[in-house]
């Protein structure tokens, strides 16, 4: 497993070592000791989540505030998504910047999204199964978000806006400027 730094402070793409043979493949998707060494911090995951979505479903941009902030390690089990992380840590040198990474069942890449980031993804394949580990428990009262089409962030979701499927809750999130 190797960690590839992104332009965002403390945010990494994690690439596993995949062993392929005539039977298929094998890879270690997570190892606590190796992971902490790669991201140069101690992260203990306490909750795993999984979602199934169809093409065009956009989930995000979400985050947890305060003591309920969450770091996430995300990956695609089936399908293809464009995954987006936005640094919303006001003291960070990369505050207000974002990255987009294509995560697929074939490339098996993972994205480590530290605490203090907003996160979202859009499904590019017909369907996708998206899995993520969180280092803190979900707390509804601490949830926050940024509208997906925020003009300050100007995120390219790789699909025309008329093909996006957005929940009512996500369609009325505030802008980045109002954080």
C-alpha cells in the first residue's frame, strides 16, 4: 500500500498493492498500522458505511462539525465515482481548495479525507457501491454541508447538471461563503 499526497494538506490517495492471477485478485484494503504510518497520524476508524447509487446521484458536500468531525477513508467496491474533498479548515494553507479523484472498482484507489473537510461524490457508472470508514460516530445535530454547485468552489462534477440526481436536503445546502 502506498500514499500519494494531494494538493490538499493531509489528504492522500491510497493505492493498494493488488495481486492478480488466473483466479482473480487479492489486496489488503486496510491495515491500521500501515495506514497510520502512510498518513503520518493516528486515525482509529469506528464506523463503516456503504451506499448504493445509480448514475448521476450526487451525495454531498457533507461534513460533521466540532467534536463530531470525521475523517473518512473512502473507496468504490463496484462501479465508478468522482470523489471530491474540500478543505474547510480556516487555518489550513489549502483552505477553500478542492480535489477530485476518480475512484473505481478497477483502480481500487481510496481517498483519505481528514477531519475538517467537506466530502461528496457523484456516480459516473450505471450503478456504484461506495464504502467508507469514519473515525467518529455520526451525529445529526453536528452535520453541515455546502451546496454542490457553489460558484466559489466551481467543482466540475463531470456530468451535465440536468443529469444530476440530488436529494432535497442536499439541494438547499448553504454556500461555501456562508460557512
